[in-house]
């Protein structure tokens, strides 16, 4: 347990030592989104009956920031360690792949949850959403952060250069999170794009998360839980397999 | 004699490149062992396999009886490796680095031993300095410290003194020698052959992925070229009977003669005296590890394994 605990703590300290960049900056960016979109759209759009656009936007923004930061934590930690070479100091000790996996994933989840909570608290200044089902909120926050943390491990192991990691982030993670209904209810989209959105797992994370706040959503929360839960299980199995095989880590 | 490290039939293939070819040898407990060879001979690959950083294409490695693949937890606890590349984590101080490294090995409160290592490597004053702020030599010391946090019975140093000043080299070797005296097994790769000659009791040589020598140091040293005698004489021509012993002439006017053993010296001097040639200066040169190394690397020797 000491091995796992140490690695977990190191991963937390790694982002905490630069928390201005890893925690404060993403919170500020989200608030800028909120400021601009809410100001422009609040008077014109009512996504659900009785739900103001600003209130609607807050959970989505908090979740998007949470997801992006969970991904950033594992992926940037791994690529930095690989490029500077100090990954050997994680590979030489008797750490099992399960310890490696849990330490990286949990630390990234923590960063995601911290940033998400930060966005949420700061956003309360603009509007106060309701809290219909707190357990759904918690469930999707945990599943969402874990999913992205695992994707971050895969990307961090696969990428050999910062350039490749940036491609993964900009061409996969960003479109998935941006086109997941953060800024709109997918019901307002044309039928075709509604279909496309339903093929995006991140849509279910945001939608289920939002259900926890407002008690209304585009899809059933149980469907969202099923889809996101299965994705998380498949990713966990895949990531553990990669780590156990030593893919791109041990030659 | 207990075996500390056993390499059995290790081969490693990278695509079409054969980095290691059926390498087998043992390192005994308590040895101060040198692993020598030119760049690209496979030394670092062999050490990476030992540390579990690289998987061998075939063959088996055990450390203190534990297989590095099947029994990796015990095997990794038994060995501390100082990697060749200068690597560090720029986020942390020296002490944090060493505390984390202890934790990865399952050690919770290790500060007494960490302090002792820091003192022995002249790092005490830098304990709370960020790794980024250290000079190259200081970073190298921290890497040595990182390999020692879990008090491994086997310590492997992959060119630990490359780019390191004389003062540190001496501090480092004094400390490593002490660890060896205390019973730790030391494996060393180095480009400074005089270090291997001075410190090690056994020597293995690798060439193009094959083991070409594995001997006690003194045996290896005796295997090299015989001694030679350098003479500056009053005359430029040698007596007829000594012509056969002449190897060459140096730029500064010495004649170099073969000297198979010391008893031949008397005979040579007597012959010179009888011929009325006086000796102005005399030197006897002994082959060092470097000569032997170069000789072995130049001649195509049959593989030992």
C-alpha cells in the first residue's frame, strides 16, 4: 500500500505545486465562457421549461472542465516523465500495474473534481442551479473523471512527443467534450446532429450529470449510467492491460 | 559462494539488430564487478533487463535468486540501479525525491537512512534545494542516492562518473567501496578503465552483444601483453643476440624490448655490458587494463558463452 500511496501523493503534489496553472487557470477560463455565453444567451434561450440558460450552462461547464483536467493530469504527467526520462524511477521500484493505475487515475480524478468544484462555486455568483438528485451528480462526476483519467493514461503512454499528445487532445478530447451538449440541449439540434450526439459517450456524462441538478435531461439517467459505466469498465480493462504488458514503457 | 546475479542465455533483438547474443554469467555476492565494453556493446541493455525496464527476447535473469519477470517485486527490491542518463523530476526537492523513491519501495519512514546517504554523498546542504537548481554533478549524486534508498543488496552503477569532477569521483568511490565492504554486491560499467582496474575484483567484457571475457581481475591483467623494457643506450645499435627482442623505438630515443619475465632483465643488461654499451635510462612498462581492453576489442575473440 505504501507504494501506491506514495505515487498517489506524488501525483497530487505534482499538480498542486503548479496549481495556478493546473487549478486556478481552468476555473478562470470557464468563468469567461460563462460570462460571455450567459450574457448573450440568457434572455433568449430556455433549454428546459423553467430553467434559465445560465443555470443550465453551469453544470455542463463544470463537467467539461472536470473532464479536460482529469485527462490533462495523467497525460501530461506521463508524457513529461517519458520525455525527461524520469519515468525510470517509477518503473524500477516494485510497483504493480494496479498500483500504477490507481495512483495515476485517482490523482487525476482529484484534480478534475477540484477544478470542477471550483468552477461550480465561482459560478454560483451568476446563478444558483437546483440540486434535484445529488447522488446522480456524484456518480457522473466520478465516472466522468475516471474515464478521462484513463484516456489520459492511454494517450500519455501512446504519445512519444508533445505534438502527438496535443493531437489526441485537440482532435479527440476537445471535439468530444465540446460537442456533448455543454452549451445547448441536444433537443434543440436538427435530427441528424441529435443522432451524432447520441453516439458520443461524453454526451451521456454531461446529460446524466445535468439530470442530477435539474431532474430533467435529454436521455434517461439510467441509460446514461449504463453507457458511461460500460465505457469506464472497458477503458479500465484496456488501460490495465496496456500497463501490465509494459506497452511503450518497458521495451 | 552465493550468486547475487545470474544471467542465463540472455538475448535481445531490436528488429533486425541483435543487441545481446546469448550472454551468460554470474556475479557472486560481495563482488565488485566491472562490466566493460565499447559503446553499443550491450552493457546498458543488459542492465535494463536486470532492472525490468527491458524484456529479454530469451533467457533468464535472477537477482538474489528472484526472477526479474516472474518474481519482479522481490527482484526489484534486491537491486538499486543508477541509470546512465542524467534524469530527474523538476517538480521536487532532493529530499522529496528521495522520500518518494523510498515510498515506491514500500518504506514509510526512511529519513535516518536518507540523511546518512545525503551526508555520505556530500548532499546534506542541498537537501531542500529543487532538483532543477542543482549542477550536473549534484544531480548525479542524487541519482546514486535514489538507487540506495531501499538498501539493496545489489547496486548497479551504469557509468556513474561520466561528466563528474574528480572530487565527487573520489567521494563516490569511497562510499561505494564502503558499501562493498559492508557486503553489498557492486556492478559497475565505466569508460574510465583505471577505475575498474582500481576498484573491481572481477571483470566481464562485452563486444557486439557477446561476452568475450570473464575473469578475476589479476588473471585478466596477466593475460595481456607481457611487460616491456624501455632502454636509452649509449649506442644506437643493439648486440646481435638482442636484435630478436626488439619491438620498436620510441620518438624520444628509447628502444623497446620484449621482457617475458624479470629474470630476462639481468641477461639483457649483462649482454649490453659485455658489448661495452652503457645504459643511460631504463623503464619497465606493465600492461594496464586499457591495453588489455584495446587488445581484446581489436582481436576477434571467440565468444565465451
